[in-house]
């Protein structure tokens, strides 16, 4: 079993299907590690059951190697994964910043994945770039996400929530709108008290508009090699 | 740091899923690094020098700019210190025989490149650098990599690998030495560009203000030529792309600063870098005067870059004798290549302020500390001191 972390109760898949998990990140505290962490939990939890979930990872800012390398370090057998038809990865070079094209790709991937009986998990990274680059308006992006949420068993969406971006009305509306329909929200931010050598940032987990879950705040540290440690405030670490 | 397990795996999968420790994050490593590249001490990924040793050592311990990565240099105000960094980067590439592509500027830009004067490593030790040969033997070699650079941010000294190469030390003509990773340059002299140098220029977008020009992206032709150039070069040849003064109204039409044009361009550049991650690097300088950091446009440019440096020039009060080494500006690292993408902020790396000094010989980034009190007073009361001096003069 993975060592228990303070985060464990919040990373299990939501009990009800068709739920959305929202991850918000800032420039100094990107969410890629959390995406990979959640993904690895989904992938490894499936090895015990007979029907592993189909996984679709769509990243608008990262390439395949970046995520696969990290997953490898988290103990996922990526080679098996890549051969498997149950795993679809679309990275920065597979997708253009174009809503009709993206939504066609997503629909195809989803229909392929949901052909079987197993659960479908879809992760969509940095979807907000569609909005900012003028490739889509907020309705288009929301429609796409709602479609994904309805079709996939679990949907995980990450967006950038930096102040300069949130000043843009459309961007703020997207992030807040997603927060309202989300079952769970992971918000990453820097340490309020300044910089620290052994803390990369703060992770706040709250129930989104779609749930009555309580909240939790933990600290995390990303090491040189990319290994991540999650711990409570004031916890003595080795 | 040497005693920490590099392959530490946190949150392993269940025991059923065997973890794969110790696999470097680069998928395949050819036998020998291409010229001008060397493996990163952190993860073995190949890196290339930015032409500025102290900048190399700031890049999250990689001791160079990892291939497939981009560096965004931001600068408020009207100065062009970032341009100096770009010129070192270009000059280093030419000296190493890399392909160079300059976007938005013509041949004039390359004519101003600084001349190579030798190997940066030896320039350091030779010109009374902090470590003399004899002293160097006393400390373990692995600490040597860490040492000297006062800022403590990068962890790894840029010099490490090439310094120990005996061939390098014997061969004084370092401009042709095969293993030199980073050279030192003289800003006052011009680099003679070898005829075989693979330099390409992509002209700036047309400044036409007619309505179709506003609708179509001014970056589309740049991207097309860039892709063509990349495809013409063999994949083993390292290639440096340089975009000086992005969005400067002198070079780019007003429509370039529209997010619907700039963002797809930067996104495609990022895609290109990822696709050609074994030979491509990119450096962009972005003047912040018209587009400050807290605009969503610049924030997106930052999100789409691998590393971000901000150079904030300090007001130069007056030229005071003996203050040649006074820093000309402050350096802020907002994002570090590779590590920044993984989620480790610059927070974990530095607690110190950094400043840069440009002299005739070099662009140097070092820890910034306020000068000792008396010196500071001299600095502040420069006028008063001069007043005193004149008083003395009068008495004479």
C-alpha cells in the first residue's frame, strides 16, 4: 500500500459517477504532479479489480513523455499502458488550439473508451488556454466539459487561476463555473508566509458546489527528481 | 544534496505494481552527447550552455539549459540587458557549431555578437577565480561542482565536467577545443562568424495595418519558416532559436499582441520544442514596458515557457569610482526549466536575492547583498563626498 498521506481520504474516486474534480494552479505552483498523482491512483487501484478503468489524458500544455516519465516514477508500468487500448494520451502535439477539433477528438476517444463496461476516467489539463487563445468562448468550453462529465465516469479538469488571468471576466467565469459543478476542488497556491526551502506549496481540498464535503489544507514539497511529499502543517518530517 | 537518493519514489503504487526506480526521465540517451551538450547532473537529460556561466548554474542544478526547453527573459524599462543574454546564447551556439535561427531581425543582429576569448571555465580559474588549481585538489570533486557560486540557487557549478578534461587544459586554443561547454566572450569585440555557420533569419511580420492583416496571425509565416528550417537540419544538430524583443512595436505589428495570435504561436513553439526535444532550445526576450507581468497575456507567455527570468535594472545613480562591480540590476527567477514544470517552485531553491553585473568581459549573475555600511554611505553620499573633496581642493 502507498504510505498513508494526509491527502489519502480526498484522492479516492468520488462515490457517485459522473462527477467532476477541479484542480486550480498558479504559475509558481503548477498542478502537473497532482494530475499524475491522481492518475496513478486511478491506474494502480485498477490492477486489483478485473476491469481497469479506461483512461483518457488530454493535455493542452504537456507532451506525452513528460507525464509518462512521471507515471513511471510513481510505479506505473507505462509500457503496458501505452500498448493498452484502454489508455489514450493526447498531448500538446496531438491537439490544436481549436474547439471543434478538440471536441471531435474527445468525442471519439470517449466513444471508444466507453464501448466496454468499465469506468472511464478523463483528465483534461489546462483547458482554459482554449478560452484565452480565443479558440472558444466560455459556452463552448463549458459545453465540452459538461459533455465529458456526462459521458465519462470521472472527469478531472485543471485550470490556471493566476490573478492576472482571473481578472479576465470570461476566465473567471469559467473557473468559478467549474467550481460550482465540481464535486471536489484542489486549489494549489504558494506558502502564505513567504518562501521556504522544503515546502513547494499549499494544497487546499474542498468540496465543490456539487458536494457537501469538508475541506482540508496540506503542504507539499516537490523534490529535485520530481518526487512529491504531502504533509500536514507542523508535521515533523524525516 | 549528493547524499539524497535521487530516485526517491514517494507514493509508490501497491506492491503488486513493481516500481521502476532509477530510470532517468529522459527516454533515450545516445552514446555521446552532441557537441556543446552534456548530461545534466540531476537527471541525465542533455543540456546546452546559455553562453553565460552564471546563468547556466542557476537553472535548477541542470548546469545548462536542458534541450527541448525554452527560456523567457523579461525586462521592464527601456534597457536591453536581456538582449545581451541572447547574444551570448547566440555566440555560444555559433562557437559550438550549432544552428542558429533569429526571429524578427536580420543579419545586423548577428554582426553585434561578442567575440569569443576563451573557455569560460579557465577564464575563471586563470583570472584569479575563487579556486586556484592547488586549492581545488583539496576538496572532493563532487563538492567542487556545488561550490563557488555564492547564490546557492543552482546547486551545480557550470564548470564541473569540462574542467577535469586534461585535453582541455593542455589545449590553449579553447575556441576549437571539442569539449568546452561554455565560452567566455568579450562584448567590446565582434565575433567573426565562420562561413560554415548555420544561421538563418526569419523576417519580422509585415507591419501592414489593413484589416486582413489584423485577422490573420502575424506569427503564421514565422511558424511556417521555423518549421521548414527545423526540418532542413539533421536531428542530431543542436539548434538554437532566438526571438529578441518579442512584441516590441518596432518589430511586430499591433495585432501580434492579441492573445488569439500570440498564444497559439507560443503554444506551437512549445509543441515544436517538445517534438524536437533532443536538439532544440529557445530563448525569448520580452520587454515588459508595454505588457507588464500582471497582464493575462504575459502570464500565458510565462505558463507556456519552461524557464522565466526577470531582469530589473537598478537606477544607476552616478558613476562612482571603484563601483564598477556594482550590480546593474536584480534578477528574479520565476520558473525553472524541468523542475518548474514538475511542480517544484523556485521557492524551494533560493532564499537569496540575485543581481546581475554586465562588464566588458561577462554577464554575471550573483547573490545580491547590500554593500557594507561605509561603502553604502559612500554610495549614498556620493555628492557630499564630492563636496568634501572640493572643499579640500579649495583649501589648497
